[in-house]
């Protein structure tokens, strides 16, 4: 497994996709990139990362932004682009890593080492996970899932052009409800190892 490989994890809210990405990174001994990209950028620029987090994976607000000659005043677009640039640089460096979200399935599509995954889950399982992990009522959990998935879809489709969650855009889509988080990680680990073996 000496060759570079990059695991991109798209996910529905409440599916456990982020935890699955973290556990895959640990299993393979590689870095996980998520909002941490903004921490890295903030450290490089000497700015407060909390100001950047407000615009992370957020769809552009058309009434409050405009684009002139290729330049935009939209903080959502600018934050997205700087993360995309960081990801491309890391990919170009030959580093292997896991990335959660960030349109990586599209941004890094030309990279030979990319393995793209989309994690979804049964609706009731997502509700239960949000209730348990986010301390929400059932009503609040349902509203949170709807809001986050709506925003993720709008962000991904606006920034990447590809359809978020559409099976043909990923190497594998998996329902984490069927095997649970750890079972899903083990299944994906075997799947990824088989791909890496086939690449020599």
C-alpha cells in the first residue's frame, strides 16, 4: 500500500459518516481532514478560525453576494475555494488522507488514488443518533437533519456541479444502519484494501 490513496467521505447528517471517516483514518494510519483545514489555514494566516467556521460548507447567499470578473465577495464561496486549494495541494504532494465533505469527491476526481464513499442511513436511525449524540428532542432532531442535509446538498451542488448523494458520483454508497458504525468501518476497510491490492 505504498501508493497514494485518498478516501473521500460524503455523508447524510446523522449517518455517522464523520465518525466512520475518523475511524478509517485511524485504521490506515493517515490524516483526517474536515473543518481542521480551516484551523490549518487560520494558523497560516494568523486569523481566528471561529470566523471562518461560520461559512464552512454553507451555500452561497445570492442576495448578499455578487461576482464581478471572476471575483466574488461571498465569504461562503471564498472559504470553500481556499479549502479546495488546500486539498488539491495535499493531493498533489502525494499524501494519503481521509477527507470528510469539502466536495472532495468532485474536487479530487482526477486523482488516480481517490476512493469516494457516500454514507447514508435509515431515517429513524439518523433521528436516534442525533437525539443521543446531540441531546435533541425527536422534533428538534428531525428539523436538524432536514436543515443540515438541505444545506449540504445546496452547497455541494452549487460548488461542484455534481449531484450530492447520487450513487453514480461515488465508488460506493453504504447504509450505516445495516452494520452499525464499526461494522461499516470494517466493511469499508476490506473494500478499500481490495482496491489498493488491485492497483498493485
